[in-house]
C-alpha cells in the first residue's frame, strides 16, 4: 500500500504544480495586455518598405478589379439577354411551324392512311468517282 500511496502523492503534486504554473502564466499575461497598449512604432524601422509598396500595389489592383468586374458582368448579362430575345423570336416561328405540322398530321390521320413519300432524287456518293478506261482494240 505504501508504494501506491507514494505514487499517488507524486502524481498529485505534479498536477498541482502544473495547475499553479498555468494560473500564474495566464494572470501575468492578462495584466500586461490590459495595462499596456500595442506600440505600432516599435520596430517600424525594421519594416521592409518595398514589400509594403508591393502589397499596396496588389491591393490597389485587386480593388480596381473588384470595381470593374461587376460592370463587365452587367454588360455580358445584357448581351445575353438580347441574344435570348433573338432566340425567342426564332423559336416562336419554329413552334408555329411545328404546331401546323402536327395539326396537318392529325387531320391526315382522321382522313385515312397517308400516301407514301414521294420519290426524291437519288443521293450522290461523296468523294471522287473512279472512271475505268475502256480497253482499246
């Protein structure tokens, strides 16, 4: 029983020391942050001004891009809207034609069997034609 008790006391003392150290660290850091303010001038001579200028240029370009992009999108949207209006006009004519064809087929189905399709021109073969030479005698 004595070895178990000594191990338990050792673990208890380690935990107590750890908790006390954490409390001391949080209390000391909280008092310094509450009373001290950040001094932005401290270390300002170490700042790389070239990097700051590059970052400033990047942010300027980015803001310019953010401002011009909505204008470009608005122009594209208006162009698409106009194109959609043109397509609507074209499709309305096609829809009218399809409705007429359906109506004709419905009338022909009621009248009787439809005649076969009229013979059309014979399709030509694509490509070159090979001409055979006649054997000369």
